[in-house]
C-alpha cells in the first residue's frame, strides 16, 4: 500500500519539480544503501567502495544511452549487471578471508575507479565529467524519472526481501554472527559473502545509472570515497540489517542540507557526528524506532480497519448478555464446540464442513470473544455457567462437549459442575487440569496483540502448523481483534488460577484427551496428568499435529469422538 | 636504475611508517583505523597553523603536534571505541569512518581547501656519490626518512622485546583477556597503541607535507599505500609492515617510470588482490588458529 502512495506522490506534487527531483534522489540513495545494507547489515562485511559501483553503473548506462541510443531502462540494467561482475571480481579475493580485507580492497577500488575513469578522457569525458545526459520522456520528465526510480526500488526491495527471508538470508546472518560457526553448520562463507557483495553492488549499479539520468550530470569525483562514506552513514543511520532503514537514512541525508544551509557548517562534520552518535547510542538506527512506533501505535489503525463487523451466525439471550453462535447439521446427537483463546466460532468452520451426519453442532463465541457480549471479571467457572445457560436456552438435554485449548479448560469446569448432562467430554489440547501458567510478562505481550493483527495471525498459524488456508486465519484474526484489551489479561489470569484435579474424579463420563505432539504451548506430561485425573480418561496422541488438531486432523478427531459413543 | 630504486625505497619507507602505525593499532585494539590519514592530516594542519599563523618555532610546534596527536588517539579510542569494544568490530570500523568524515569536514571548515606550503624539515643540497657503479643522488629528505624509519624500527624492536610495558603490549595483542588476568592494565595498553599510531600518522604528515603540501586529502593516498604495505606484510608483524612498505615503494616506482603514472592506485589495488589470492596471510604472516 505504501508503494501505491509513493507512486501517486509525484502527481500531487506535479507543479513542484524540485521536490520530485529530491524525492528521486532519495530513492536513488535508498537503492544504493539498500545494497550496502545487505552487504553490511545482513552479511556483516564492511564495504567502503560502494560509490565505485554506482560510478560503474552510471558510466555504463550513460555511455550506452548516449553513444548507442539504448533505452534508459536497459542501460540501467546493464550498468547493474556490470557492477555485479565487478563485485564478483573484487569480492572474490577479499572475501575469502574474514575481517577488514574487504574494507581495504574496496577503499583501494573506489580510488582506483575514480582515477581510471578520469584517465580515460576520450571515452568518459575525464575528470570534467559528462553533462546533459538525455532522458527521453512522454509527458513529464521529472515524474517519469521518479517513477523509473521507484520501479527499480520496488523490484530491488522485493528481491532483497526474498533473499533476506530465504535460506540465503539466514546464511548471511549466520556468517555475520560468527563465520566459523556458520561454516561448521554447513554454510559456505565465501560463497554467500560473495553473493551478498555482488548483489549489493548490483543495486549500487542500478542506483548509479538512475542517478546519472535523474541529475543529468556525472563526474568521477561525484562517486568518490566521500560518497561511499555517505552511503555507509545512510545505511547505519537508517538502521543496519533492516530493509526499510535505507529509506529513512536517505531521507535524513537529503534533508540535512536544508537544515544546515544557513549555518555554513560543513555537512561532512554533521554527518560524521550523527554517524558516531548513532553507532554509540542508538546502534539499531532509525528503523528500530519506527518499527517500535508501528508496533505500539500505527498498527492499531490496521487493527481498527481489519476488525470484524458483520455477525455471521445467530444470537441467543442469556443473563450474561447475548451469545453469538453458529449451528450446523441436523443429526440426533448435539455437540457443543468451545473455541480457544484468540479464536472464535469461525475457528470451527472447516471442522464443521466435515461434520458426520449423526451430529448437530453448536459453535459459540464465548463472551468477550467474537460477537458475543462483553463480560467483566471472568473466571473459568463463570464461563462454565455461560455454557450451562447456553445449552439450557437451546433446550438440549444431553450432549457431547468439545473444548479446544481455553475451551478445553471451560469444558472441564462444566463437566465438574454438571457431569450428568454430558454424553462425552472431548478435550482437544486443553489447558491442563491444574491450570496453565502464563507469566505476567507474557500477558503484557499478549495485550500487544490487540493492536497488531499480524501477530495474532502469526501466532494462530504457529499453533496450527500443518494447516495452511490463510483466509481462515484472516477471518479468525478479524474476530480476535474484537476482544477487549482488559479481557486478554483476565482470561490469561483465569487460566492460571483454576485447579480441578480433585473434583475430576466425580466425572463418570468418557473423557477423550487429544494431544498433537507438535504442540508448542502444552507438553505431553500435562496431558497425561489431565487424562489420568478423570476415571474414564483416555489420552490420544496425534503424530505431527500442532496445537490445533481441529484444523489439522479433523477426521482423526471425529474418529475419536465416534468411538464408543 | 639504482636511483629509481633509491627513490622507491624512500617512498616505501614512508609507506612503512604508515603501516607501522596501522599495524600497532590493529594488533593491540583489533581495529583498522580508517581515519588514520585524516588524523595525520589534521595534526599537520595544526602544526602548519602554529608555525605560519601563530609564529611558533617549527620544532616546538612539531613536539606540540605530536602531543596533540597522542591525545587525539587516546580520546578517540577511549570515548569512541572502548564503549562498543565487545559489541562488534564492524561498529568500531564505522566509528573510525565517522572520525574520518568529521576531521575532513573540520579541516575544510577551518582552513579551507587551498594547498598550504609546509617548511622542509631538513634542507641542503643532495648528496652525490660517484663511483664505478654510476652516480647516486641522495636527497637530504630521503636521508631523513631513512633515519626516522630505522630509528623507529630499532626503538620499537627494543621496546617490545626488553621493556616491561613493551612486553605488556605484546601480551595484550596476543590475548586481551588473559593479559588482563595477568595484571596488565589493558586500558592503558589500548590507549598507548592509539597514541603511538596517531603520532606516527602525524610524523608521516610532517615528513610528507613539504612534498605533497598541506590539504584535506594529503594523506589519503599514503593511507591506502600503508594498507597495501600492511596487507603485503601480513598485518600481524612490524617486520612485515617495514618490508612490505619498502617492497611496495620500489615496485610502485618501477611501474611509475616504466609504465605510466596515472595508474598508481589501480596498481596498489592489483597488488592487494594478488597478495590476497596468492598469500592470504601476507608475505611475512603466520597462520593463526582461532577458537570460537
């Protein structure tokens, strides 16, 4: 979405060519230092010759488009590829060794390239540089330049993100942390460092080509050691090992001259001071603070937009307020489904689709969850009373009760209070019989979920590792965003304060405890304890299933329910 | 030919001096000081300012300059590098880049970009030797460089071999942690290494200033050549630094006189690359085994 905003930006500012050019330059520097960030931030190699690769890209694309009338885009791509090759050439010897050799070699490289291009004056125009680089355009050259920069930036950003979040990125980070250890676990440091360096150099090559066309003037001295250090500072100030950092760094770099234009202070001093300050006092750079801001405040906007608003089931009135539920099937045996924490009745949708014909299922939103009404000072017992009133109002005599996770704890509480109404109790990865301990720190983190839909979705996905219909997670997440923040704490506290070990011996109905062995919340011994607490308790361990067998292995769950029904 | 080699040796001796300072800082503190050249440049500016603007005697200014250089080295190490010593090597390198940028900016800000003339430390007609081997011309300046290099090399050798503090320096460069356990004040040694290194940079600045003039970028090339010399020598030993510099100086002179002058930087880059491919530990280095 942010990219669309960036793409429409020039049309808003169309009268203001100067600002568009500045924005294009921000893009160019962001692109170059994105490459540097991959080399330095992710692979941990220090390069101070990054401007040399810009130089290569700039001269290649300029000469191609001036002498051979090659289209600009192709020229820029060619410049990037040439920079890639040079990256391999320089990186190969320097990266076989660890440490600072790359920094030295690249420092030599940037000076050598500057001298070399200056010396070849019949081709490159020598030290005086090339002026008036043409840019063929359709309607508005500044806007088109900006869009071209943005297109390259977008593609590079996506590429870089794919790299960083893949095996290659992990290898880079392993090398950064400790090269010897990385090589012990089977990463070839030389190969991956070289890849990072060449890829980063290629981005610098693109940036150089774009720079030439945006400004229309290049000279060897534009891409000297000073520019390399500026790029390094952009990377560090924006935040190393972050993909959005270069943008912030580039904005700072382009904005600084405006702030200091009146003070007559050399920018190199200002920038160097900021660089040292950032390294010493905020080593994670601007991007860290921005991401923290997003995490705490900005994501709340997304959360607000994503919140579910349209009920999809029926309501029933109880003394605890309205309860929202869905009904499915019309078999002879009623089955009540209780969902887990951060879930809702919708969590059972795929499960209900496979419902055997002998059942009628009722999946309810617990109070505070989904579209049911809010309830204050909740305990597990109180929830059990809610369930009781719910089934009374539905006029169900005897039924099967299935609880998942938090719902499992509630189902246990219900079974302890009203054992005579149960045909069977099914606990799918339930909270253990004697409570589930959640530390206070954990509760604080859980409360952050309220404003971070991504976190909820991810944690739901982690808890159902073999189920991969993302649309369901989206829907459940939008329901989960309706949970009030206070309830998150209360539910977590309720989970750690109950204990039914003693009363469970009075429950004389069959109890099936189902446990997925890849569960990351509960462990086997807790489930053994839970199953053993009930006289007719049995434990079923499902192999290669996570916390949510309901989603991951519904047919097995039904099979277990149908046994000795 | 012999004269060419002599000129090369004289240049090379300068590179050796640069490399000695770099190696000292690198060996002890583990940081490659990229602000090296600019630190020397800044001190040279200061001395130029003291002599030609304030009017203090050249030799007193030089002593003041060296003291200032030492203080600068100590403070950069103490306040810029030591706080993040155990965090990451990359960050320490970046701090030196920051220092480089600040010093360059300051020099431009205070003294401008035009070249300033620096007085010769030693003047006089070149010494000329005639014999059946031909004519050898030896400039006084070269003599000064050779004498400085020899003195410093010998002093350094005696210092690290026979004085208690010198042995402490070697111990710290070998293993900082263990040296600390043995009762060596690691902080002092770190400060010393930087004071020494930056003083060397200043010395190089004084000696080269009459030739290259005082300007913000005066030592950049020397710094790169110093790196090359140190890479050539293997970065771990002073012997390597001295001979690496001398070899580089001669090679460079030969390239300059028989091929072209415009490719000096490319040439030293080529040397770095060839050395890294063929002798990854330098010509004088030894293989190290590291524990994780």
